């Protein structure tokens, strides 16, 4: 009887160990971007802008967030500034980025942009096709 | 005489003020990616891999670095792990990402990948075209 008890106990310990290991196990997350949930950006002063959070806290990234934005023809983001920086890579189409002095610079696929913390900026799409870009930021909630 | 001295003094102060303002001014950096310096990655265990630092400390980004990698046909990165995470977006072609268990997963344009800190990983290109991806990391030197 005692032998059975000891056997069952060790079995439970083994199962538990496997569970603990499974929890600690790190596994890369692979997204098909088009399948990541897309939401309309509803910020004041923003129109025609959709966002996908490709990589962020929800899938384990604690420090950095990678978002994918689509600006429809005629769309624009709010002209604003904030304490976090933007690392942008243009993924498709073309658009206008407005700097703090109001200069309008045309950018298209194959361009990248660094927007400093606290720098005024805006993205606009006055063209006929979607303007798509990745925008990377630090995890703001962690600051 | 005293009037002239006061005038010159105020002029110098104005010039100085302009200089201080110019120094504090933040201005976005816009890159044409193809014009950013490209270097061969010479890490042990890596072959056929080229890197462009699109955005990093050299152009003012203190916390996050955005790199653009090109893996030639037959190329691969070292199978390794490190304490920083990877936020990857595939920009062109297709390739294989190997996870910690040795699983080989095919990825192509329109996929994104999150590699956890300390997770074993490798990128391979067994195909006929270049495999291109953005890989974002925290600024390691700041850790």
C-alpha cells in the first residue's frame, strides 16, 4: 500500500514538473500580419487610420511595441507630439510626413523615419492608394 | 561709446540665443533605406548576411534600434540566444526561422515574429531570392 502511495506521489510530482517547465518555456510567436486584429484609430484629429499591433505586451513583448498602420486615401493622423519616440518604416504606398516646422516631405516604400520624443509630427495620405507603415515605440505603460 | 557697447553686447546675446535654440531643436531623420550604409555581418556561425542600421543611436534613437537584414540565398544567421528580444517583420522574399526545439518554420513577406529574450533562434535562406527582414532590438549598450 505504501509502495503504491509513493509511486502515485512521484508521478504527480513529475506531472507538476512538466507543467512548470511548460510555463517557463519560451516560444517565438509568428504572425501572419493580415490575420492580426485591425482596429480603427479613433483619436481626435485622426481620420482614415487603421492599426494592427503586430507585436506587443499581449504576445509577450515587454519593452517594445511594433504596430502596423494603414492610412486610407484622404486620411491623416493628428498633428501632435508626445514623450515617446517613433521608429517608422514605410511598407507600402506613399504619403506625406509633416515635421515640426510644417515642412511636408513625401515618403514611400523603402524609406524610414525617426521622430524624436516631444517632436511635432503628422502623417497624411493625399494620394490614391493606401499608405502603410510600421511604427515602433517603447512600451509606454512601462514608463 | 557706451551706446555702441550696449548694442554690440545685445547683438552677441541674440546670436548666442539663436545658437542655443538651434542646438535644442529636434528634427526628424528621414532615410532612403538603400542609401544607408550596409555592412557584412561577420559573426561566427553567420554567413551571407548583410545589415543596415536604419535607426539607432547614431541618428538619435536612444532606446530602440531598427536594423534591416538581407540574407543571400544559402545564407544563415548563427543559431544562438541572447538577453535581448527580437521584433521582426519580413520585408521581402521568404526564409526559414528555426525555433528553440529545432522546428523549421517558413515565413515570407507579411509575417512578423517575436523572439523572446534568451530564446534559441536562427534565420536561414535556402531559397533562390534574397530574404529580407527588419529586426528591432532595445539599445543593448544602454542596458
